[in-house]
């Protein structure tokens, strides 16, 4: 049995230091600010807004999409060097690629916080939070909406390299938008710390890798 490594803050300390009121648009910013993550609070607000709009446009549930946007990055309260230890202590299944690049674990850690701190039980929302960085095979429209909202909500004054093509592709469909970003990741794969297997599976399923 592997030893449970110490990690900070613990789920228990987060739970005892925070009381969710039941409104994510208030609870998430309060939680993030309380944990010194002001910037993430602004980012989550942008993703929630973008996700709501994309869901309306592409026939997903706007309120579920908004919830996914609020929650997707709440685990940013664990710095990169704490993510592996936190995931191990919380019993999260860790893939070899995630062990190598623990940053990616934040999508799975956010699912735990969504459930345990914010009391979210909607499996569709938790699914979208849990694949917002990598996407996955068999993704729902809601998964895709939150994935794309995160890529559109960019907190810099200039466009990200994928933005013009992504916006143009979304004029066609949500899937076409996903393909643009997946293709971008695939083309960058040698420069990435790891190429996540869920992304590879999504790429194959959507015809980005043949
Ligand atoms: Fe993220
Ligand atoms: Fe994000």
C-alpha cells in the first residue's frame, strides 16, 4: 500500500473553512478569493458566461453549462506541486501521463471539490468539469461546450493562436470547433509535456487523427 502523502490545503480544512450557500456565482468567487486565487475567480466567471452562451447556441443546457464553467478550475487552489499528492490522498485514478504532468490533474481535482465543497451531484456537470482540459471520447454536448468555453475565455488582451479558426469553425458547428482545438493540440504534441490519452481518443473519434 502506498503511503498517503501530505498535501495542503486538505479537503477537511477546505470544508471546515467554507460554507457554500448554494449559489455558484457567489460561492465559487468567495471560495477562490478566500484561497488567494482572485485571478481564477475572474477566469471562472468568463468561462461560465461563455459556456452559457455556447449552450444556448448549440442546444445544451445553459444552466448546467454555466455551473460547469464556474466549477471547472476551482482546484487551482492546489498549486501544481501539490496536485499529485492531493489526487493520491483523494483516491483519484492517476494516469501515467498525469503523473508526469500533474497540472492536468486539476480537471479531476475540480470534480472532487465540486462534489465535496459545492455539493454538486449533477453527473453531466461533473463530467464536463472532469474533461474540460482534455476532452474525451464519447463527450456530450455539455462536455464540448465547457471545453470550448474554456478555450474561448482568454484573459489576455490579444487572441490566442487558435482563436480566429475556432471562432470561424463555431459558425459551422460545435464539433467543428472542437476539431480546431484538438487539431491545434495534435500539431503541438511534440512541444507539450504530455499528450493526454483522453485527448488522443477524442482526436481519433472526431477524425482529427486518422
Ligand atoms: Fe482548467
Ligand atoms: Fe480554465
